[in-house]
C-alpha cells in the first residue's frame, strides 16, 4: 500500500530540546523560563499515544458518522491502535492527515506512531522503524463489470487512477504507465464510475469494499504483476521502548486471532 508535527516553540530566553519518546507515548516539553539556557527542560509523561492515520482507507481506517472505536474514527487499524494503547495503560488519540504527510509528522514529533495500512518498504525503513507486520495484502485492479482488463499489462493504454502515496501508485510507476493520482480513494472510484478512468489500482481489502458499495464494478487480480506486501506500524527511528510495547500488543493480537476477527468484521461493516 498505502498508502508519509507538532512544532515545539523555542522560548527566546531558553534553548529547549525535543524530548525523546518514552514508554508508550511522547513526552511533552515544559519550559522553565527562569532556568539557565544550558539546563535541560523538564518533561512529563503523556497519558496518550498519538497515532497518525489517513482515514480514507476502508476497512482499515475511515470516519464513521455513527462513531467509531476512537472518536469518529473506525476500522481495523483503529481497533488495533485502541488495543495497543490499552495494553500500555494509555488512551489512543488520532491525528488524521494526508498519507504523504504521515512520516514527516512522525519524524518531527507531531505523532508517536503511524497506523495507516502502511506497507513496509526498504525506502521507508531508512527513516522510520517498523513494528511486527500485522496484515498481508496485495494490489488489485478495480474495473467496470464489462471491462476487457484481465491482467496488469492490459492497463498499458488505459486511463489509470491511483491514490497518492499508496502502494498502488508505486506499483503503477514501476510498470512505467502514466496515471492520475487522487488524495482520496473515493475520488478515484468516482472517476471510474463516471467513465473518466478505466481502472483503479489499490489494496485488495479496500478494493472489495468499494466494489461492494458500487454497482457494476469488479476486482481483477494479477498475482504475477502484484507482489504481496505487509502492513506495519511505524515509529520514530530508535524509539525501541515504544516499538517493543507495540510489538508485544500486535503479537498477542495475532496469536489470539484478534486481527483476523477484525478483518472479517470490518470487511462487512466498514462504511464511509
């Protein structure tokens, strides 16, 4: 997939540093205006883990008018985030932003972790650390029911739509095809429904959700063209304490079947 800040003001009279993430959440800087400039700022432990996401990727993350597991946010990833926070004795908070901004927000300390159906790639591993993978996915093509697209090579002369920053865009780039990118999956699907696009390339679980919600669409798979990929949670480089906590929670949810149960549940109930 898939589908990358909270600036810390520097007091004029005191040089502050960004507090390192500790435990299961970020630490907040507390300026001490009467302290010498060389003194490190006091910090206090947060009672929440702030997860960054892009809530445009059902069934993994989406906004529900009926309310979700974390405020208005619902989906497989949101349920996983909530359980991770509970295992840490904390609450989960969600910062919803564009997918391409997520890793930048993580590196700059606006969020503690990214959970957004994010595929582990070598390029991303250069800047962040990933948790134990919790979901295996693949890319597929969504086309109209009467489309003649049967494999990836059939897209060569077609109008292709992808979602900006998602693995589908990377896949199409690798094939050397031209395409149009959208910030939201719903926008790409509307291009297809309205006849302005011939195919949308996106993750399989999300593709199935869109096909279920829109008439005259179907999913086309090509296992030779699209390799399997793994979703994981990203944390800032070197934040091993938070990463260990996240891994412990994920491994428990994988072992007891929680992740599989969530995938089955949200494949049916996810909504825009």
